[in-house]
């Protein structure tokens, strides 16, 4: 058997939450390895909807250990809020079923302040962030001035660390027109919340090493998606962390060989939230129909998602850069009823046909999609749980997608319900 890493193969919102939950039935440990509470995952289990932003999706399943890895930036107030919301739904999160990496970086209110100031000060500089402080927290991590979860265990040592952090942030706040912050203010906030966070703090890498040595199956859960990767995404309209499968190891504290199979999640069409290039975006009635049928609104922000046809150029590229072995194709049912369906197979850039997305943002914006048109299907695929339940044209569509992206579709999702899933190949089986 193999461990499995799940990552988004487009711009996020592909349905990772459902797939991770579906896979977690066969896993023992579920690990979040990057991002923060800017990652919205919606799970529908037995008719109950759970909306998660920070906690691993496996936390809603009994008998599973959830781990927030060191690659995640953690807002302690958002963490506790999510724990309380799940408690109200009958899911109890305790240190027995959730481990928070003690070397994970903390998101503080000052990070949110800076994020909001940057996004609202000048529209020309707006990236389209969730304004939750994720980017500024990662900046402090790389700048080696961040506070980490383990710092909450040593309140006496906090003032000096806060002083170092504020020496940087107060200069930024002056430049942004924000009031400066006193060390005592931050210390009071952290002293108040520390007793509620510290019980969850532990050495996550040791926990995972023990689980691996004991033969436990580990599921690594990514947030956002490869096209939002800080290196491989549509820069600068990206998130602030690496979202590719390679980060599953670094962001969890395990060796790369332990990660195992990599499952990429992709919608049967394409969506994007926020700013940035989107070659196949549809601003017509078809795009509106895709958005309405797919309920395309962000879990975290509520922002309306931009919609377009499936872009095989992008997914073929993320298969390579993301290290993807197989694809879970979601929301096939949204395409039901179209007379014809288009697939982007290449781009025209300044009069030249290309088969990849350029790294330069200006060139990305000039890419025009070249489409291949397929016959649609009128029958419903919603709720299908086997190939035999699918219309012939839907099967042809999936097979053509496989050919174009250079990777097999190993899972097919036909509704938000966890069990409405067609399995072609078990990701937990060794390659």
C-alpha cells in the first residue's frame, strides 16, 4: 500500500474536500501541509454540510488522526473558531485527534491589517487575496522574525520575539498609514489564547514518523492548487506557498519517498477566484450557466468564481510541475445538457500556436484558446457510481481529457455527496 498526496490541478476550488474525505475512509492520518485558513473545503456527509478552512478534512471522521503540518500558517483565533463550529455540528476536536505542528508559524492580527491595507490601498497592486494575513505571515517566516506555535509555550520569552517582529511591522504600518502597535498589546492577546492552543501543539514530524513506521496510511491534503503555486503558478496572482506535491514532504516533516502517489483534483470545466489571467474564461450565458449549476461561490470569501471550459493545456502542465500520477475529475454532472462541449487544446500567442502557459503574466493574458468541440449529452450523470451509469458521450469526454492531459482519470465525482464517486484505480495502491 502507498500513502497519497492530494493537490489541486487548476486554480483551486476543484472539490478537494470531498475527495480527501472520500479517501480518508481508507487512511489513518490526514495531514494539511501548506496554506492557511484561506483554503475553503466543503464536505457533504449524510446530508450534513461541513465548511472547513484550516483544519484537515479528515477531522470530521471518527477514528482518524488529523495533523496540521509545519508548512501551514495558523491563525489561532480562526483555529479555535473552526473547532467550535464543528463542535456545534457534533464533531469534537481534541488533542487526541488533532496535532498542531509546534514549528508552524502564527498569523496575528497585524498580518491581517497589512494584508487588507495592501489589497485596498491601490487597485493596481491588488492580487485578489482573501485578506486573512496569509501572505504577510509567510513573509515573516522567510524573514526569520515570525512567531511560531511553540513560542506560546514560553510566555516569558515572548516579549523579545514580539519586539523583533514589531521593529519590522511598525515601519510598514507607518508607511501604510496604520497606527503602530505596542509589544504589550500583542503579548496580552497571545497570553490570553495560549492556554487554548498549547494542548494541541506537538512534534508533528515525530507523530508522522511513528505512524509511518507502524504501517499507517497517511493522506497528505493540499490547499489551493498548482496554478496558484508561488513558483509554478500564474505569478504574481498566486498564493504565498508552494502547492505542488513536493511541498507535502517539506510541509509535513517527512521524506519525499514517504509521500507516495499524487492525486490531482480537476473540475470537468475551469474556475478561478480573484484576479489574474484565465484563457478559457466565459463571460457569456454559458459561463453563467456553469456558475449557477456548479454553485460557484468561494467557501471562504463567498466571491463569485469565474467560469470557463476545461483547459487541457493548463492541466497537462500541472501534471508535470505538480508531480501528479492520476486525476480525480469532479463536477462532471455540471456539463449535463449542453449540446456541445469545448476543450482547450492549445493557445495562440501573438500569431504562434503554443502548447504551454508562458511564465510571463503579460503573455499569459494574451493567450487565446484553441478549442476542440465535442458532442454533449442530454442524460443526467448526477449521482452516477459506475461507468455503466454514464452516457456514452460523457465517457468519450473523460477519455479525451485523459489523452490531452497525459494522465489517467482515476476517480470521477458526479455530485457533492461523498459516495457519488466512480473509482477506476485505488490511489492507495503502490504504483
